[in-house]
């Protein structure tokens, strides 16, 4: 299990079976405030990195959720769709957004580990 981060504040948790789980970081949910709606991608749809894969709306703002890697959506978090506040209360566990089958795992090499992501936040 390896967690990587994007500059757009998504996290991706890579599993040994060639899939990964994607969500937004604590920083992202904190900046958004109370999440009231999520628009999740369609299972079976493929995305390239940086394509908009979903939307998260809060009482303060709306933000796009970007696909961190090339891949196909294999699952979405229906619990999150039914209870968007999970993105606030547990963004790294039960508040995940979708699962993706990785098309090019080497894309993960360009992403940040937790130390690099913490540095990004300090310098923001």
C-alpha cells in the first residue's frame, strides 16, 4: 500500500492488484468546508491524468476532482454519494471517491510522497 499526492490535493492509494483508490486530502476538505454534494465518475469510463473525474461542492465553493493517473474507473463510493460529509469526517478512509485500474503505473513516480506533500503545504 503506497499513498501518493498531487499538487491539486488528491491522494491515491495504490494496491498490489493494479488498482488504486482516489480521494481528496485533509487540506482540500478543510479548504472547502462542509461538503454537501459530490459528483462521481461513471464506472467503466477512462481518464487521462489531470482530466476532471468528479466535482465536490461545499457550502463555500465547488472544486473539480482531477484524475491523478491514466486509468479506468472500476468503482465509486456510493456511501460518499449518499453522505458527502464523509469527505470531511474521514477523507482518507471512508470518504474515498473512486477506484481506478492503473493503465500506466510509472505515472506514480512523478507524484509526491507525504514528505513532499507536507512541504508543498508549508510553501503554499
